[in-house]
């Protein structure tokens, strides 16, 4: 059966390139997004193949599309995103015109995430042709706003109860299908504000700088005491000072200074332990400088996620990848966050699995290999049949 499915997609190489070319030509740069241009490509495909779909928008032009094949349960979701980052500089070709050279497709979004979407559309059509064999439901979700936090995309769909599934595959963790993202660190973004008293720069003794206490605090946080913990699939926790700003002019004593910090922590760890460590550092500065005043705010919190690496979804991907690719992908953990996290936090067993070079997304001359996309389509189709028949 594996060879038959592989041959099916090999025969559709030209169709894959046509779809991907149309998707790359759709200018869905975020901001502003304009995902409706990309969803129009998907919509035409669905109409041609008689596939049921619906459009959902949180804001005009910021289109999400959900396409379904089959009925009942189990329910398998495949989640791709329509938006791309700006092209930037350094391109040797037009970033919005697919260029095929040496077995690769070049263009903005080729690897992140339009190449994977084109392959998933071929799988959608393949499953439609075998719909009578399915006892479950396959849903392809094409989302808006992934590159800017998914507020108008998957987050909104989950919040409104539009996303229902038992399993999910997110092809957005490019590593040439050699790994399966089964765990993602938690992400805590905090803002610390230091308050002082404004005065003329020639008489600083009449004011109180907000910057000096912040410098003392950041000195402590530079050697942050991470709560104890380790994880087999993850690197240690991290703290990054992302931004710092303060003052209004050289000759003014600054009354305010603000720093924003990104903390990534491990599955099994409690976020409150990290917040308490930051508060402990603040208390230390205030003990030495009683005039220091701080405010701590949690800007955003995404809890860590983890699923059993022996889950049937993971095992199905490993088995079918071994047959098609002749290697077995290994479960791994990510320091960053993908749509896997949003699905997992909604109670859906979700993993990341994707073709593409890790360095290709967001770079100039972004590319993906055509053969990889065809192999990915083959694996995805076989896994879908395993789970839904």
C-alpha cells in the first residue's frame, strides 16, 4: 500500500507546484495579513474537488478556512497557516513568484508554511477520493495571523469552540521530518517598571532616577536562580532581557524605566516559582535602596505542554515515516512555541512534524525541496488512513 500511495503523489508533482506557486503569489505578509488572498487559492481547490469548507473571519480580510473530509470520530486535524513574514532583503529572485530550480521551490512562504499547505491539500483531495473508507473525520485548518501570535487565527477559533479534534498534526517545525515535536516549553513574558522622580539633569539630587535601581535589578536577574528541574527532551530553562527603555532626554532625571523579560520554563515546573524568583530579586534591591519602587506585570503566559511519546499518533508517524523515508523520526522538545501548544492546551493530542530545512523559514531565498513535500504528503496520507479507517 505504501508504494501505491507514494506513486499517487509522485504523479501529482505538477499539481503540487501549481498550488504552491499560487499560494506564494498570494501576498499574505503579516502585517497586514490579507490572508483572504491565500484562502481564495484553497477555496478554489476545495470547490474543484467537491470538498466541504467554511470561512471564518475575526476581522475583514483576515480569513481562516476549515475544510473537512469524512464524518464522525476519531477526528484528525492538520493545521497550516496562510500568513508569511515580510520578504526583507537579499533575495536573488522575486519572493512572490515561485522559482523552481535544482529540485527546490524558492519564494516567501515556501517552507513556512505554504509548501506544507500545498502538500496537505493534495492529501485532502486523496482522502476525498477514498471518503467511503473513512470512519472518522479529517479537517484541514488554514489559519490567519500565526506569525503575529494567532489572535485572529487559531486562538480565536479555539476560544470560540470551532476547533474540535482527537489528534492534530502541525507541519510547522521544519527539521526535514527527522523529529516529532511532542513537548514545548512554557513562555512567561513579564514587564518590570521602575519608578523615580523627574528633575533637571543639572540637579539630580532633587530627583530620583528610575534607571539606576533597574540596573541593579537586571544585574541580579542576569544570574537568575532557576528553580530546580530537568527534562530529557529539553535544554535548560532560559531568561532573556528583550527590551529596556527609560528616560526622555539627556538633561532630565528619568522618572520611569521599563524592562521586558522572556522566561522559558520546563514541563512539570510551576510558573509561580519563576515569578517568585523575580520578586525575590526586587526585594533584594529594595532592601539595599529603600527609595526604589517597582511594578511587576505578567504580559503573557503560555503553559508548557507535553504528550506521551508512545501515543498512537506518534507511533503512527514514526512507523509510516520509516517506511517512506527509511529513517525513524525522534520525539523532541521545542524551546519556542507553535500552534501545537495552542491545540494541546485545548485538550487535543497535538504534535509537530514537517519537511523543510530549519534555516529556511524567515530567511532571504526561502526554499523547500519538492521531493520532500511529496514524501510528506505520502506519510501524512498513510497516517491519516491509519487513524481514520
